[in-house]
C-alpha cells in the first residue's frame, strides 16, 4: 500500500525543497476546463490558438498554479497544510507536450504561528521559469501518514465529435432534397431547419401550411427559401412525400411527425427495391473510438436468414458511405459457439459462409459473437486466430429487432451515446429519430442520407 506523509513544522528546515514533473496533455487541458469552466479558445480551439500571439494551444495559467498547490499539499509540507497566500508571476506559455518541473523551496519559518514561506517555480525543459511566485502556509504540527487516495477513473468524450466529422464530410456533397412529413411540432421542425442551415438539405415541408408557419414562428424560423406543400393530414402528407420520391422530385424522406409503421406501409410497394428495408442506428459512443452502427432495431420483427443478408448488406453500404473501406461486421448472439437450440448462432455461421462465397460483399463478417467481444479489445484476445472483427466492430448485427433496439437505447441512456437513425434499402433514404435524440442527432441523420445518396450517384457514374 502506498502512503502520503507530511513534514511537520519542526521537521522543516530552510532550504528544504520538493518537486514533481508533469507533461501537459490535451486531457489535462480538457479536465481543467471542465473543472474551472474556463473555455477560453486559446486553450481549446487549435485553429483559433494558431492565430494568436503564441501560435499554439497553451495551458491555462492556473494549471501550473494547481501543480504548485499539489506539491504543497502532498509533499512539502504535505497533509495538514493550510494555504494562506500565493503570488504567481506568469513568465512563459506552456504548450502541449511541454515537460514542467514544479519546485517549492522553504525560504522562511515563523515559530510563533507555524507559518512557512516557500519560493515556487515551474520550470520548462530548458530550465527557464514559466511561473514564479511565493506561497505562505501554516505548516502542520502533528505527523500525518495516510494511505494514498485512489482517484476515480475519468473518461473524457467530446460529444458530437464523430458527428461533426460526419457533418463536415456531408457538407462537401450535394445538398439533399428532403420531403418532410407534417413538421408541425417544434422538435420536428427544429431538426429539419438545423440541417438546412448547415447546408445539408433543401427541405420540402409537406403538411398544413398554417400549422407549419405557426410552428416556425414559435421557434423563431422565417422559412425563407423553403418550399411548403399544403396537405390536410399526416396521411395525405405521407402519400405526397412518397409520390414526390417516386417522381424523383426529392432525394429522401423525413418522417417528421408521421408514425414509422404507417410510413413504412405507405412506402410499399412504391419505393421498394430488390433488397429488404432495414433500420440502422449510427451511434457516437463515449469510450468507443469510431462511429458504431447497430442494426436492425426498428423494421424487421422476425428476420429470416435471407432478411439478415439484406440487413447486413444495407449496413455495409452505410458504413462505406461513412468512409470505412472494409467495414467489420459482428453477428451478435448470447453464445459464441454454433448451438442448435439458438437459431441466431446458426444464422451467424451461415451468414459468414455466405460472405466467404460472395453472397455478402464489401465487409468482413464474424460470428456468432457476444457484444463484449465485438467491442472490447481486451475480450477480443480470445479471437486472435480469427478475422479482425472482435474488439474492432464497425457494425453490430442484432439477432432480432428487440435486441437491436435495446442495445442502441442502452448505449444512449446508460453510456451517453448519441444516435442518428436511417432506414435503408428503399429507393430513397428515410430519416427517423427517437424521442430522446438530440438536435445534433437529427442533423447527423440528414448527413447520413446525404452521404448515402452521394455514394449512390458515384456508383451510377462508374
């Protein structure tokens, strides 16, 4: 067991010193910003910082001050120290990767009140001071020796970072004409207009014009340049959206306030293709280094082997549209051995064989595979002799709709993930979002549709 121990006033001598070393990382800057609330772009925005006086991201000044405090509180004098005064003079900036040596040296003692003065320096690798100052503390008079406290793990995740990259990629593509069904609630219209303002879509709002304009007034939108097609009901708006898609007047459909089941019924048979329609969640999951696609969690209630073949192919096409060259597809099951009593394991084995024979193309499949094996590199070590899907999955194929829906929603509500949603396999993408999805998720769904259509146009061209 490791211990932390102080030096009492009587033990301290003038000239005593203590020091620590730290290397500044992006994690340090993020944690300090979170703790302090200081989001000055000089510390957090690389593009902004490069145009400022130091031409680089620099540490918060008080990051160095906090290191001085840490030495005083843990080394010299250590536990039991009471801070009285601290002066700091900031001499040079501290940039990412800089190694800083923090030194405190006792310069004076007052036996009447146990006050101690210490010179404080933060030195860079060249030995030049970046911070100089002086501290005055009340030193402890009793010996303290305690086990070192184990600090909690902190997992940092920049919400929306994966979606920001997705949206940026979509912004360079052609804007998508999207038929939006009855966007007569603030939530429905906000998401549509956000995507429009990002340059992703050209929305066609289909529904009661009066209600749509009332909703726009409520959220402060003018609807300038946005086409409105009047329809007296959600059902009529749905039919009109499908008709426009059939005629090639729009490139995608947004569910708006329509019910997904009613929308899917209206889409068939007008927009069906040779491939079964399926839904995919594209998730930005804290702790997972890349977007994670979960399918199918909305459309196919009891998928057959043939249906799963199409579900997987749809997901592979989505993943490649996101820029993943050879998506890694994990076929999920409770067991990782083929088990006759568990049909999902038999399907997984058959689907892997189908991929080997070219019946499923564009990705690498493995399964049956447990969820933890699919996403955990530690668990994936058991699969060292198999294709590199374990621990690296881009796509999780659920054994059934309920499992897919539960997996995605657990990641959203327990792991803090954000989920964009899209229905694939129809002649045009269909945008759908859940009740708890953020505005950023709605924009990301639009970006998914843009990239899917860009991929479709590219395949036709070639």
